[in-house]
C-alpha cells in the first residue's frame, strides 16, 4: 500500500508531517445488495438540489452501481478529515484552484487519461487545468465540468433606453463611464467591504494585461509581479473614480441589491452573482460583456475558470464504475440540470441552453477565447484579496506590488524550489 507524507495547504490549513495511508476507496464497495457502491463528495452545497436529482436519476438507471453524493457545507475540511481517517471517497467534485494543485502535488488523484469523456471537453478548460500543475505532470487528473465567467454585468434595459454601446477597448469603457456619470447616473457599483469581491475586477483585468502563466513565470525566476501587474493595478484605481461614494462601506449583498434596483448601470462581478441579483429583482434584464482591459480589442479575453470538476481519487479500486458515473455526469441532459440550477458555463463542447445574462460573452465562450482566474494560483495564506483592498484604500501602486512579490516568495518558497529544481533538471536533460 502506497503511503505519502502530505505537506500541503488544503483550504488555508497546512498538513505538515501527517502520514496519510490512502486505502483503496472501493475496498468495501461491493455490499450485500450485489451492487458496486461509489461515493462522491462535492464542494458546492448551493447545488445540493441539482446533485440530489443527479443521484436519483443515476441510481434509477443503473442496476449494478449505486451512487451516493455528499454535499457538506465545509467540503474541503471534511475531505481533509476523511483522508486522515482513511475514509476516502471514490470521486471528488472540487474547483480548479490551488486546492486542486495541492491534491496533485500530494499524489492523491488518479490519472484518468484513458477516460473517453475527456475528448468532449473544450480544450481551453483542459489547458486551464494543466496550468494548475505546480510542475508539469504526465496524464490528466480531472474532468472540467462547469465554469464561471467574470467581466462586467450590465442593465440591458438601461443601456437600451440611453443608447449606450458595449465597449470593446479600455478607452471606450472609460468614455462610457464618463458618459453615464455625466448623465447623472451611476456607472459602477462595488461591494469592496467584502474583500473577496476585490478579486472580481482584478482577475478580469489581469487576463487581458498579464500573461496567463505569470505565476509560473515568477516561480521560475523569469519575471516579477511588479513588472506584470503594474497596468492591472493602475486600471483598478481608474475604476474607483466611477464607483459609488465609499465602495468599501458596502458588501457583496449591498452591491447586488443596488445593481438589482437600478442604482448603477454596470457591476464588475462574475456570472455567479446573477442568481443573487435576481433574487432581489427577478424581472431584471441582465447581460454581460468581457472586461475590455486592453486598447487592442483582440487582446481582450474572457476571464473564465473551472468552477467544478470531478476527480477520481488515487486508490479507488472501482475505476470502471467511477468512469460510468463520470460518463453519466457528462450527458448533456445531466449538465443541463446543473446549468439550469446554477447559472454556470458548460466545459463540455456541446449545445446547451444558457441564461441570457451570458449573451454578450457567448462569442468568447464558443471560441474558447478565455483564461483562468489568476487568484486560482494564489495561496490562501497570502490573502491577496485583502492586499488589493488595502491597496485601493492607500492607492500606492509601488508599495502594493513590492509587497506582492515579497509575500509571494514567503508563502510559495517550497513550490518555487520545486519548480526551479524541475526546470534545472530538464535543462540538464536537454543538454545531454
């Protein structure tokens, strides 16, 4: 039995020196009923009703496999505890972020390269997952399922009434904000009291203005964030001049409510906010557009990351049954069930009914012209969202970026060492 010492961060908790005996997930999977029992733990409690429906439909259509799906409120903590107790689920549903990177680094996930369903996934999302590997690995370890899209939500009715055009460049965006402000209306609304909301415009600008693999480049010692994020930081400050008075006094719910009530024409946030907004104003006509961070319209891409993906755990003994579950989850009708419930973007390359709030992003979605949220690479301990909030309050670009670089080394020292060792080994191999 393989055992590995895990020293990684799982949801801001470091497991240092803990020896995890990864027992076979399916070791007791065949029970008295003669069925193979497959367990899944997924981290989206807000989607519990969709997963309950999926579980019911799967079990009603499969005589030889019984699927159980858990949707706990604090899934990552529960998952960590279950790994320690050697009670490992067969399949996990997690986000495409640094937690996934840590699972890969700890060798907790199975290589599922032979799963045929991967051929139906848009290449852009497979690439996004590949970029989350601290060092390049052989194989594929996740099935991207659904994504979020972040840019600018706008009040379609307000735009139509005023004849405002959708901007495709930064200068056009700033001109639009000026026009709206001059009309006596509010261009933008922010809920920066909740620090995590600072990441929404940050990520949407960063995909336009910084390399998609900037974190890896920094880890390799090829650049600094001070060199790559300067334009992002400056444009974050420009956005502030078109926000409501004291955006740091209002939280996410305040901002969603204000936008729902027509108090601003636009809201820099992700598609995930639409259900919250429409809970206040169900009849609101919301659309969205890609953040136009660059003055070259062709360089502006959609900020979209994998919000939910499925992984088979490394020692699952019922691989074929787990694959059968994954195949069911990838059926168009099953995906549509999730999309209807969660206002998400499908990672599968097929035809789905999407909400009208994504109309303005469909061109980028269909073309696969997108890049991941850069905060998916940031360690939780670094608290980048709080750093951005502090920067927006102090408005000192140099101090913010210098601290970003200093803290990056502090919190990523082991990863940086691992990346640079990998690069050195491969450089030596290439010279032989």
